[in-house]
């Protein structure tokens, strides 16, 4: 039986082997045929053809057939596609390259599918839930990857991340409820977020406001301070409603001028080196009422930001700082407003929809009231006739989901006088001081926002600004007059591109057409009076400046962040041209979960000078542009800082150091001229400057008691070959030591109190040992200035306090909030210097500086009603 079984087994085995061979031969043949088909050349010439017809054309040339869902290609636009003698795989790769379709080949079938997303993009706008106003600087954070971004100055954000099945997102803004949501993470999303106010934000004013998670530790920006409307209104101010400039002057590295003068000085720079922007319009004098009140009505302000260094490439034209202020948009959903009545200022603001859900308006007007209160009780011109006003208007229109247009208008005006007749009853009519001043800013801006795609946002703006200042000084029958006028026409386009979560790119181009009107006049008062400058007769000096810039904020690793950028300005005038390259670099390294180190380098140029007179005994300043004699100011600044959050992020501390050089610095030599002088270049001397210092600040950001303490050490010097024997000397405005304290205490839901303290070194002035000048003109010192800025004025110190009572009443569809604010400026009546002048002691015949103090104490009472 065994042989039989073996024979049968061999026969079966032989049959199986034969079948396998046949199958393998057939498969090889089919595979060979498939390979041959794949490599066969295809020719297509399709113009504006549907994808389906192109696929049919391929099928007609090969034995392959396409398998797909009809909906996959139904929505695709028509295609123009050409190829000659190309293999199938190459043709399909090119054909489906930008369609989101992938293919696979199985036998003689080409299977088409939708390509799975490896990344998704979430973009949109953030806004106030109640008013519909856009919120800038909103924090968008993804806890799962511990990464995020912030909305730009127009409320737009974009973030590109790896695709996931589920995505958690946190959206937060200071003073608002944090919005948390879970999203599907497999497709692009357009997510417009509306945030509601926190309940406690109406009763407890936040003093310190941060605009990015763990700020300032994780933000790659050295020397930046964010100021929210809540922070501004929590700062004591004589206006009774907070003040931006007061808040700025409490910042480390910032120094105020003399009492009674507008402006501030940053890290050893002059006042003209600070750029002040309101809705992209430059304002050339940020103060009202001798610097007591800023031009920014707090009722009209949404947010502000101060930059002292590490400037991104988008900023230029000023060496020391940028204060950028955003005006409120109004509400496209409801009517509202704010009425303020005060002993120093009064104002009214109204807002509401033009078309509900599509457009809105905001209007505000403010005027000083102290002149009305003092006029009945004052018998002199000592400040009693000083007044100011300002107007703010803003319109915004949403033309489409991708387009929005803004119109902003600002106008402000000041006029006042000071004379020494109010100080002493026995004054000599022939020996007194009389200063008269008038100045004003005007600005009009038109801006268009456009969302090109989920990753690309653009803003285009056209801005007109004008400024003038007229100053007249009379002393001992001598007079001097200065006039400065500026007119700007500024056009720019900014592009914001967000390629992925690690990159934020911003680029743009802007053009500035500028006209200046400078003039001076000084002489002895004749019996017929004195000649006055007519601004209409001053020849204008026009120039153009074109600049392009590009910057990339790139997160290399979870701990290391780099910002690199470059700005290239080109300045042109009839007789001169200047072109500069300005590199920008900022580095951030996280040393821990709550600490970081930052380093920055900035190169800047400035083509306008606020020239100060080194020999005038009154505050003589005039704006001048570059020419073949006057070169652009230039600066190089390096700064570094260590930042730390501790105690559960309740406290934030930072230590910053910097070194800055400033080239092409100017001083003006004034003197008696019997005719109007509008050339002025021959009266200039040229030099250089440099400064270095350190700044320390510690903040408490939560709890009933909030605030900060900041200390600054600053050394600033200048050197002019024709002044002070060519030896360097301290900058006049430099205050070596500055200590600022801000504290806010919320007692309960109604009562709160705030206090600010300023302690600084006295500023420097020039006091020569001689007995006067040959012409006996007290307005201009004609000594040879062998020594410059050799006399220090008295140290400055001041305490301001405010107490407020707030009450809220909720009615149907309306919330009424009333508030009484009592503020006291200079509580202990310290005699801080307002201005000074040089005089001669009649007995010793020696020169001395007479310091004129400011008002000792200024109490103000303000009532505010918001609805």
C-alpha cells in the first residue's frame, strides 16, 4: 500500500507546483504589464477643462481606470494642464499638486482620496462681547502644546499647529472672563471669539495688566510696558480720570521734565527722540496745561504701549522710545457714554452703532475748567488764563467679513501765560518776566484692514498731522519769540504673515512727506513795541522719507526665541539724500518655567531735531529737519534683562541694563536778531551723546493691594568741540537717580485708593561765574561757556493720592456706573521747580539761578457717570 500512496502524493504535489508556476507567471506578466503601463508616455493639452475630463483623457491612453468619490472633485475649479510624453506617476503628481488629493495604484486602478491634513490653521478676531469692540493683544493659548500667540493691534490672530483629533484652546484678556473651548483639530477653523467682562473688573481696578501669558517672562521683547485703560485710570492724576503720561513717567528708565513742561525723557534721550502715536498719527507735543494733563483723554483710550528699546523693524524715525496709543472704536451694538465734571477738566464721551453689527462711532470732547474757577479770585495773569481743549472722533465700518475701515480725528489746543507779577507785590514794572505760549496738535487718519487669507492680514493707512508752537518771552525790556510748525502726510502698508506657530512675520513700506516752518526773533523792545513772527511768511522746508522693513519672530525651540529684522529708510531733500540700514535683533532664553534672559540690539535714525538752546535762559526749543549741514541723528543701543515671576506669579520682577550711543546731536546758539531768522543752520553746534544705566522693577499683580516699585540709575553725557572746552559734560535733562512707587488698594466693591511717589535727582543747568553779557540781554547768555551744565537744581520729590467711590446700578439693558474721585497733586506741598532763570546778585555781582516753584498743592474733585 505504501508505493501506491507515495505515487499519489507525488502526483498531487506535482499538480500543485505546476499551478503555482502558472500563477506566478501570470502575476509577473500582469506586474510587467502594469510597470510598462506606468512608464508609458502620456500627452495632455487641456485648457480651462474640468478635472473629470482630464482623467478620462488619461484613461483613453492607458488601460488604467480611476476610482474616486464624485464629491471629491465636484467643487474643484477648471484646470489648464499641459504635458508631453510624461510617465503616469509624474503626470498625476503634477495634476494633484495643489488640489488636496492623493493617489495610490492597485493593479490597473488609480484610487483617489482626500489627503489627510498634517497641519491646520485657526484664525479670526477677538472682541468685547457686550460692545463688539475689537480687543488687541488678546492671548490665545494651547495648553496641550504649551504654545500660543496674541492678536495684533486690530484684534486679528492666526495660529498654525499640527492636526489632532481634539484641541483645547484658552482665550484671555485682562479684565475679561477667560474663554475655554474644545475644537475639532482636523480642519482649518475661522473662530471669532467674544469675551465678557469679569464681574470683579467693575469693582476692583486691575493696576498691572499683562497681554501675553506669563508676560514679561515669555515675551521676546525687551523694554516693553503695556498700559491698559484700567491701569491708566487707576493712576492718580489732576484730571481726575487717570493719565497716560503719568503712568509712563512711573516706568523705570523714564524721567519727567520740570514741573509745568510737557514731555518725558527716556534713557538719556531728549524729548524729541520719543515718538508719540495716536491711531498711527504722530503727535509732537503730548501735554496740556503745562504738562499737568496729557493730550490723551482717558475716556477715549483703549490701550497703550511704551517701548524703550529692542524696537521691532516696524518702528523707526525716533531714537529713544515709542508710545503707541489706541483710541476706542465705539460699539456697534448699543448706545453708551461717559460724563465727567471736575474742578480741573470736564468731558463728555458718546458712542454707539451707525449700523447695528456693522459700524460704530465714538465721540469725546474735553476742556479745562480751572481757568473759569480761578478767574473770579485772581487779580493777575499767573496761570489763571491758561486753558486747553481736545476732541476725539472715530468711525469704523465693517465692509465685509474680510474688510474693515477706520476714520480717526484728533484736535487739541493750549493757550496760556505766566508773569512774575503774581509772585511779589513790590515788583518793578521794568524788571519782570512774561511768558506766553500757544500750541496745538491736529491729526486725521484713514485705515483699511483686509484679511487676504487665514495666515495673511494687511493694514493700509493714510495719515495727516499738523503741529504748531508759538512762544514769546519778555524780560527787562528784551523779548524773544520762537515759532515751530510741522505738517506731515504719511502713507504706509503693513503685512502680518503667520506661516506656522513658530513664525510671526511682519513687513511693510511707508512714506512720509514732511514740511517744517522754524523761525526765531529776538531784540530789545522799542517804544513802538516789537516785531512778531507771522507763520504764513515762513518759507516751508519740505522733505520725503521712504522706508521698507521686514521682521520675523521665530521660536527655535521651546526655550529659545529669536526676533531678527531690518529697516531701510531713505531720506530725500532738494539738496541732500541719506540712506541708512537699521538691523534689529532680540533674543529670549527661558532659564526656567518662571524666568528668562533677554538681549537686544537696535540701530535707529531720526531725521528731525527738537533743537534746544544752550545759552537761552528761557525754555527755547525749535523743530528742525535735516539738510546738507544738519545730519540725521543716529543711535546704537544694546540692552539685556533678567525677568522672574515668583510666589505663584503674584509678583513679577525684572532687572535691565543698557548702553546707548547717539550721533549728530545739536544745540542752538540764540541771540539778538533784529529780523526774523528762519535758516538757523548757522546758529547750530554739533556733537554726540551717550548714556548707560540700569533699571529695576517689581510688580504685584493680584490681590486687594497691587502696584509696583521701580528704580533707575542713568548716566547721560554729551560732547561738543565748541562747548565746554571740548570736554564731555552731563546731559541737561539727566537725573541720575529715580525712584517711583505706585500702589492701589481696593477696600471693597465701592471704595479704592491710589498713591504715587516720585523721588529723583535735580536736573542740570549752566551757571557761569561772569556778571552777565555785553548787551545785558537776560534772555540769552553771551558768556563763552567754559563750563556747561555745571549747576544742579533742587532734587524733585512728590506724592500724589486719590480716593474714589464707585457705585453701580443695573437697569434693563443698561448699567449705570457713577464715581466720585478726589485727587491731590503734591500732597505735602514740596516746592518743585517749574522753570528757572539766570540773574545777577546786585551786591556781589555774581550770577545765580532763581528757581520758580510750581503750584504747591492741587486738589481736584471729579464726578464721573458711565452708561
